[in-house]
C-alpha cells in the first residue's frame, strides 16, 4: 500500500501570522491555566518580529514583502493587553502573581510580563489625579465660601429679621394675634427701629382692637420711612390685607395713591382687595391699571398683574353670573375708608 506523506513547510511569516491570530482570538477568554503559555507565545511573537524586521531590512525593496500589517496588529494587541490588564493581573494571582511568573520565566522583559506594574502605575496616576481634583475642588469651595461670607452672606441682623418676620406671618396666617404681637415685640427688643416689625406690630394691634398701641407703632414705623411715605402705606396695606383687614388695606392703598396717583403697586393691592371681596370686575380694572403703569418701572409686576387679570377673566367667562359689570377700582374703594390710613 502506498503511503502519502504530507509535508508542511512553516515559514517565520506564517508562524507569526498564526501566533497573532491565536493571541487575538484567545485574549478575550484567557484563563489562569493558559496564562503562562499565552505570555510565552507573546515572547515568540516579539522574537519573530525582530527576526523578520532584520531580514526585511536586508532584502531588496522589489521583493514586495512587508511587515507593516503584522506590526499594526502587534501594536493593537499590546493596547488590548493594557486595556485588559486589571483582569489579567487577577488571573495571575493564583499562580503567585506576576513577580513569581517573571522569576520563573526569565528574562521576562516584555510589557506583558509587567502588567502588574502597569496597573499599579495607572492606579497611582488615577489616585494622584483624584487628589489633585479634590484639592482643586477644596480650594474652589474655600474661595466660594470666603466670597460668600465677604460679599453675599446676609448679616446676622438680616437673618434675625427674616426669622422674626417669618414667625409673625405664620401666626398672622393662623389668626393668632397675641402670639404674633409677642413675636413682633420680641424682635423689636434687638431691632428697635425695624420698619417691617413696627408695621406688623401696628397691624396686629389693630386686629386686637388696641388702637393706642396701633397708633404708637404706626407713628414709629412712619418715622422710619421718612421721605418714603408711599412705601409705608404700601407695606401697611399689604400687611392689613394679609391679616384680613380689607377696609384698612383699602385705606392704605388710597393713601399711597393720594401721594402718587399712578403708583402701580397700590392698584395691584386694590385688585387683590376687590378680588377678595368678590368684586371681580373691579379687580380686573385694578390689575389692568397696575400692569400698564408698571411697564416702565417694574416689568415683574406687569407680568404678575397680567397673569392675575387673565385668571380672573377666565373665571368670569366661565361663570357669567359672578358680576354685573365693571366697577372702576378708585370709585369702589372711596366709599369704605377706615379712620386710620
């Protein structure tokens, strides 16, 4: 019987391509049991490349042989090793780690034998960057805190005033007049001339029916608004409105209009009062007037007034029986002015 013997000639180029194919294919599923063989094959790839590069340099350019594709694949394979370095270092742990593998397989000079050092260096770099980032953030936070304390932080007096006003308004909303007056007087112990606290004290005294107390606080508050009497009447009116004293709020709004007939905030207050009374057409007229007058000086008030106007108009259109016709706000408020504006 005749036997056919197959002879395969393996050239360095063929071996190199075979090893590259295998290394690229096995890398994603590399296991601890095959790690050493894999690293040794990488040594072989490096040796073959060095040999073939030397031979290529000695050959004539006309030969057409080039290692460029294999060099590109080799560079890419090493990049993949670096990207998977943390996992490969874990695979080496049961084998004693990379230091033990290097000792067992000298000279072990390729970067793939030192992936543990690469991982450690990268972690040190990441830690250094993190610390630098944290340091920078810390400096920025300190700078922001210093800037806030220096230029933006409210003074202790302002914080105390806001707290006092918040307490007063909470009691006023709950119609707890005695508690509201106590909070106002407590705040006035340290902020003797606060126009906001004095005005609230006056309004709460009015609700308690204590006119001498109210008169005293109104006079003290008005003194703090010297040259700005309109602002006093507006603050007094808004506080009275919040306390439910619609007649008193109306009188204060009219007092402001007596000083400045085209004060938009006074008309806005009259709109709130008319709406609270159910006089929706008077409220519409007041909000429309406030929006028109505020266009040049207070765009925000213009927007709010138009929103209130639109909301009320929708209510009236949905409920035609709400009112019989428009009532000019100035006419509607002149008939009920309390004795104390």
